[in-house]
């Protein structure tokens, strides 16, 4: 399994519009963060996307995503959903299965109402088939299981991806994870976990709360994502180093292989080996 971090920023992204702080002005490419999203490739070539933030088009071009087999949503906040229309070129061959919890699927139907209405022929719309799920979904050789969590008072899903010999868990925007979900996460090869900043926040884990969750889940390694502009990548890496755990800040374009021997942290997305076949119009 290979994971590509498409975006590692909080809802504003970094740089924040109109902000002149040191992190927003940083020259370090790891301090440029699109809105949070992740792309997973299974061992048999399955292509899975979690969330479509406002930069989805830019992220998909950069990561050379040519095909999608399934799209999973954590929740329907704008920073996780509003790039949905841009999956259009990847849905020409038939409807893309889309999965989420009841509130998320209801919000998608409401906010993207035009997708589900009959409109004049020729008007381009993404073809998607949304479903509410409460349990595992099979995508090729991967079993994808919802990991329920709380984002303030909002019910959200994390997602656990398992194939033979590899387990990856993505949980972002959580401020509380129930014990039953920790049972699903326990011992995973890799956890990508949302952590906003050092200071507490009412609807997101702080760094310290995220580290407590990493310990409780007893995962082999973890990465922090959904990061805000209060800390540079270097500062978050230094904080992670002091925990004594196998945990690092994520950054846009980061590729994580499971097993870990296939990591390629600093791969330039522009030099990826992926080739897209020519698509008929
Ligand atoms: Zn968010
Ligand atoms: Zn800033
Ligand atoms: Zn959110």
C-alpha cells in the first residue's frame, strides 16, 4: 500500500490569505499546505481518495491521479468537500462510489444538488453514487472500515484501510475518539492523525492530545496532519522528536509506503513515474 499526502493543512491552508506571519512567509516547501486529503494505492492497483478539498484539482494533477475506484469522506466541512466537482474527468466511465456517514452524504446531496438533478445534455457534471455506510466496504483487495470519531459535537468518520500485511488509518478533525474506534486503530502500521496546533481548540486535537491518541492506539508510526500556521514544519518536527515516539509532521507530497521500507519521503511529485493513458473526450 502506498499513501500520498495530497494536503496537510487546516481549513485556511498555508499560507493563509492575507497573513504575513513567519510560517506563511516561509521558504520551506513543507510549510506550504493545501487542505487535508490523502490518496491511497493498494497493492493490486486500487486507487482510493479520502476527501476532496478546494485544491483537489491541483493536488490530483501534482500527484498524477489518473483513475479513482472509490471516494471516502471524513465529513462535509468545506475544506474536505468543496473540490468535489473536479473529480469529473475521473468519472467519465461510470459513477464513482462515494462513501460517508449519514450527515456527510445528506450534506453532499444538498450542497451539490445540481449533480443529482436532470439538466440539459452536454452540461458536464461528475458522475457519483453516494452511499451511507456503517461498516466495512471492499475495494479490490482492500477492506475499508469507518472509524467513528467526534469533531466537537459533529459525528465524523476516520477510515481504516487494510490489505494483507498492511494497515493504514486516517483520522482528521477529531477532538474525541471513542474506545471502540481505538480498538480498530490499535497496532496499525501507520496512522495519519489530525492535530491543529499546540494550543487547545474546541473541535480539533492539539499536539499533546494527538500524541496521547498515538500512544493509546499503539500504532507502529504516526504522522500529524491538518496543521495550522502557528508552527513551522521544523518546529513541529522538533516537538515530535521530544515525544520519543515514531511520529513526524506530514507535508504535502509526502509518500508513505507500507511496509515502511518503501518510504520515499522526499520524492518530487513532478518526477513521479505514473503515466496517464490518453482519455477520449
Ligand atoms: Zn478540516
Ligand atoms: Zn500566517
Ligand atoms: Zn472539519
